[in-house]
C-alpha cells in the first residue's frame, strides 16, 4: 500500500465554508426556510480538503450528510451562522459564503409559545438579518486576507447584479449562478456559473458542482499565492 498524497494546492491553508439554508423560527413549531440543499458548499469544502486545506464547514439545517475529514459546525439561523463565522474569521486564509442566508427573520425573535390560529389572516413582521458577507468585507477593509468569495443566485441581469454585489460587499470573487435556467440552482447536481472579479467576468458551461468547486479552490490557491505574504 502507498499513501497517496493529496494534490496540495491548499496545503497549510485554512478555509472556512458556509453551506445550506438558514431557518428563522416563528414559534416552537414553525420556521421560515429556503430550498438550499448545501450541495454546492459541501462540494467546495470537500475539494478544499482534498487540496490539503484545513477546512471548517458551517452548515445550516439540511439533510445532506456532513462530509468526512471536514470539521463541521452546525447552525440553524442567520444569527447563529454569523456568530460561527465571526468566531473563525481571524484564523482562516479564505472564506467561501455558499450558504443561502435568510434576508429576513421574524421581528423580535421567535414567539415562545405556539401561535394559535384565529379567524382571518395573519400578518408577520420581519426584520433584516445581518449580511454576513458584507460584514466580512467591511471587517477585512483593504487587507488582502482572508480571500472572500460569495455567491449570487439570480434570475435576471445575472452579471449586473453579481458585479454590483461584489463591489457593495467588498469581496474578491462572486460566483454568479443563473438559477432561471434548467441545470442550475438548488436541487440539482450541476451549475451554470460565471466568476465575477475586479479583473472581469469568466463564464463556464453547465458542469457538475464538484467541477465548479475545483475552480473555486484553484482561484483561492492562486489568489493566496499572489499576495505578498501568501
Ligand atoms: N449573504 C450573507 N448574509 C446574508 C445574505 C446573503 O452572507 N444575510 C451572502 C450569501 O451567502 C451570498 C451573497 O451574500 O454569498 C449573496 O447572496 P444573495 O442572496 O445572492 O444576495 P443578497 O445580497 O442577499 O441580495 P438579494 O437576495 O436581494 O439578491
Ligand atoms: Ca438574499
């Protein structure tokens, strides 16, 4: 038997990846969620580990199994995800925000007792969650490290929205997905993506999420190698 060394472009690097949806509780039995499976982020975590990185995966509530060989921190809400990311951010070389973080949560938090039905409709007031990626961009300010990668799932003007998000959140790379097309988005094994960076746009064909994950790992490795103290 021979020990097969991993390819190792990320050997010695630490990478934090978020994946999955967040659930925002309305009361002890109900929540607001979304259809993210976490597959894309798990693929990034697996690939970064295969390339030799020490990976922490912050995983929202999804039924897919956390991958072996990756330290996994389970979270439920956007608030918990923000806390988990903030606790790790100083220690890592790159952060990939693939989670589908809720934009809104019930104002004032979850009701402590089950909400009982009444005649007529129900109005729930929601408030904004923290934008975790934008918070990371503000915190990093003008430093090159950690490398920050976000996603943008769009149905129209994909590259326009993605490039505005990249600038507003002050991140290095936005992986833009056209989720309006078949073969892209939440419940499939494939994606149709473009990389939006300060240098421009690079578009890729329909491909497996694992193949896109390899491109993201390669981007991070190159970016780290390019920074002076890399
Ligand atoms: N994101 C985040 N925290 C949030 C919302 C989004 O960190 N509260 C991150 C996502 O993980 C993703 C990126 O921001 O990497 C873009 O998410 P997206 O939902 O596409 O964009 P938003 O800025 O939330 O804008 P909108 O949903 O209105 O398109
Ligand atoms: Ca959003």
